[in-house]
C-alpha cells in the first residue's frame, strides 16, 4: 500500500509538473497575445471596436491635417475601427505632439507645452495604459504656492521645510492658512463645484457615445453634457461664480482667477465664459493632476506608431472639392488636398511646429511646387486661427464666419533662484508717497507679514497685477519618477539652490527684466518658446462646427472654443468630436460596396454608428 501511494504520488507530481511546464511554455509562446488581452480588458476606453470587413475590397482615403494630440488619437481610432480598409495620410509641419513637447535644458528635459493632466480624464489614462506609459504623480508632492498682486504677496501656502518634512502637518497648516483667509465653508463650496448639478455630466456623454451618437456642432455636444453646459458659455465666469454659485469674491479673485490666468494666457474671470472657468476649477482645484513619465508627447507618438499612417512633412494650403466627381458615388474621392513638401524642422518653427509669434506670416521653406492628392475625407486637426488653408468649392460657411483669435504666450525657461528681495521691494517702487504714509503703520508692525518664509515653487498673479508675467513655476524634469525625487528638487529651490523655472508672459521678456526677478546662472542658456497656444474666449461664445462640409470635411479643434486643452479634460470632448469622423468614415466605406443602389443616396446623412468598447 505504501509503495503504491508513493508511486501514485510520484505520478501525480510528474503529471502536475508536466502540466505546469506546458502552461509556462504556452504562456511564453503567447506572451504578446496574453499581454494584449489583459490590456484590452483594462484599457478598453482607448479602443474602438473593429468594423466588419467589406466585400468590395476598396480602401477609404483619409487626410488628417495636424499631428497633435487630436490628429494622432484620431488616426489611432480610425485604424482600430477600419483596420487595413483605410489609408491614412497625416500632414504635419512640425514635431509630433502639437502643444505637448519637451524642451532640453542643461542635459535634462522639461515640459514646454501642456504639462499636466487631470485625474478625471479617463480617456487619456486609458491611452497611457494601452501603451504601458507610467504616471508622474504631481499631486503627491507639495508645491508651495504664493499669489502676488504686483506690489505684495497676498498669501502663500506652507512649505514642507517649515514643518520639518511632516507632510500631514504641512496639509493641516495649508488648510489653516487658507481657511483663515477665505473661510472653510467658502473653500468647501469651491471644491464641491464638480458635484453640483451644473457640472458637465461625462457619464451621460459616454452613454450616448456607446449608443452610437455623434455631434455635428459643439452646441449639440454641450447640450449632451447637461442642460447647463451650453448656457454657461454665454455667461461671464466671475458673475456666475459669485452671483449664482455664491462663491465669495475674494476667493475668486485671489485663488481661482490667478490659476485661470496661468492656464489661459492671462485671461481672467471677466474674459472667460463660465464653462471654461468651471472646467479650470474642476481640473485644477477639485481633482488631482499627473503627467506622463518621460513626457506627455509620448501619447501622441505611440498613437501614431500604432496607427501607422503615411506621415508627410508638408504644409497643407488647399482643400477643394473636385467638381467633376459625383459625390453620390461614395467610392470616388471627392476632395483634393494641396500641399507643399517641407524640409526637416528648422529654427523658424516652435516645438509644436506652429509658426512662432515673432515669425508669424513668414513663408515656410518650400522644397517643391504645390502637390495635390485626392481623399474621401479630410480632417483639419489644427487651429484654423493659425492656418494657411484655403477652401475652394466647399465649406462655404467658413467664409462668412469671423476668425477667432488666439492668445500669445511666451514661456521662458531659465536656471537660477528667485530674487525675493525684489518682490518685497515692489510696494516701495510703485506706491506713491501718500500711499506709503498711509500704509506705514501696517508695514512697521509686520513688514514681512505677506512674504513667504521660503522661495515658493509657484507664483501666480492677480488680474490687477502690474507684473510683466502671468506666472512663475518651478519645473520638474520629465523623468522625475517619484514624489521623493520631486520633493528633493522643491527643497533644493527653497534652500536657494539654482533650479529651472518657467515664466509665462504675454511676450518675450528682455534678459534685463528677468534679471530683476531672478538670480540667473550665466552658464545656463535662456530658452523662450513663443507661440499662440490659447483661444481668445468671448462672451457669448461663438463656435465653429465640427462638420465643415457634409460630404467629408471635418474640424475636430472646434471643441477648443468650448473647453480648453489644459488639464486634459479636452480629451473627453475630443473623443466625441472625432466620433463624427469615425461614423462618417464607416458609413462611406460601408456604402461603397452598394453604390449602384440609388436608394443609398438618401442614407448618406443618416447615423449608422459603431459601438465604442468600454
């Protein structure tokens, strides 16, 4: 009996070992498939369900004019939807990533454009998961903040050094300082705006997208977000926050508005409509923020690598409808794109490839004459406010619409330390003798009451500030992997050691001006990124449509007039705007095999949607 048991045990162990080995070998052989399956289960928000293969064998030709985040994501989603049935040509006159670019300074790389993403942005995080990109948890690092009104600091948050590294004590001290100035209930009221009924309902939008909805105009999209979203684009942010949301004026002017000025090129609550103001508060105050380890631009690069489009280094100049083509014959390309081939990126383009503000209107170095290629669908994925595109025989509504403006913003990158003495002396430099005598008693009692104890990592300015800049921010390298590494950089700056700062200003500042506010390291160069990166918002807000021509010309950047790209909330709306392109693409390709049937001509405008996996 014992021998039989031992033999059975050996046999069982051998069988189990063989099973484990076979499973291990199978897993190793199918490693890529298993990883892909897991990613599909975990990051389904980033994928679009593949459409059924068509019998016709024809391919749809799509032109995407722009290689920013919008154009790159759209190329990926079209590839997911149509596979090899679509030929994607992507035109770009600069680097991949649009307003997400990295700049190198002293051997390290820093975010030169869009630098933070909100945690509420499910879509962006899903794309990161799809490409196995990691986060930089910015919210876990204490970045001391100070608000400057041009003459003195109104308030500043606590530094970790002031509490000997106790993070919990730092949070309590920050809460006490903010509550003592603005009131605890006012802070809670501001923080809970994201949960009010007026907040955009993205759950409702995603449900509509899953049901196959698409939107031809930003107004339709805003209406799908909630009954208040479209109405908010017709109201001033300051009046709406104070009068309707009962947010006290001081907290709006000294906390909410300085952040908006830094995010939208100096535009304050009196210039922004209420929807933009609400998005700014939800993305920056009511939620946590992060960045992509190694640079946010990687999301665009990985998207294009997966989409595998034809990337053309060219400047698109013309979109015209071929009058000799019957648009009811859906298999025939109806639009022509005229473009000039360009050499490799030179010094006349900014990091995003847009013309710099100083060289706006300068002619791009064209290598050859105008080339023309025919497409079924053309997607404009860059701001028309800074485009040389002309429309012939199509997009008639574009001619009658006024051209919105973009805000100029110069980002200065330098290494040095803050000159807090110059900040402290601002009152005495700008005040009149009468004002100095009136304030003498207060300054004699506590002359440094508003001065931060340590160099703040972020300095924001109020709307009435006379400073030549909008904001100053301590920069973290894109490869800062942990909050501990970020805390070391912040602590080093607080001690007065040179670090890299970014200064936002309405125009490039002379070095003499920067030397007043900083003790710059002369051995380190000064980099200035001068571009038009923010829309000029109006009240009531006007919109361009997503559909410029019903036969196949689309404009996905129309969403920027409704919501900013900062904080990444724009990505949620971007998905819905690109859904219109995907639906139209699928319809045209689906109908191409049945083009002989005249009854299909009336179906071209109908919504035959696809399902977005969730």
